[in-house]
């Protein structure tokens, strides 16, 4: 998880950022996510001007939610670890923390 945070921090501090500190041109966001071995796992329309992308890594368990706008700007909305694909059974015991 620490490498993900460091790389995302680098991305988010890039000079080519858009309006917000968590946004950059889509190509830059995709390159960083690919360098983390994340692949686009899902996509859906959020509005007429934006879509939501889910990027995940099966090897590291990391995930990133990206909102991409028709302007070509992508913003990282959330990221984390412990990703499990929904088509794989999840076995839990006890109370979630």
C-alpha cells in the first residue's frame, strides 16, 4: 500500500494538474495506475459529462476509483487495498472491523 500512496502523491503533485489536487490529464492517471499493475475493471456513466472507472490490481489487491470528464481530465476519487473481485468467493469469520 505504501508504494501506491507514494506514486499517487507524486501524481497528485504534478504541475500539469487540473482544477483540483487530485486531478490530472487522463493519460497521466492511466500511466500511473498501469505502473501500479492496476487495470480497468469496470466503467459506468456518472453523468452526460463524466464516467466512473474502477481500476484494480489482482497481484497487489489495490483499487482506485477515477472520475473522468469529457474534457479529458481524470480525478482520483478514492483508493485503497484489500480488493477482492466479486466473482470470487469471499470467506469471512467474526465481526468486520
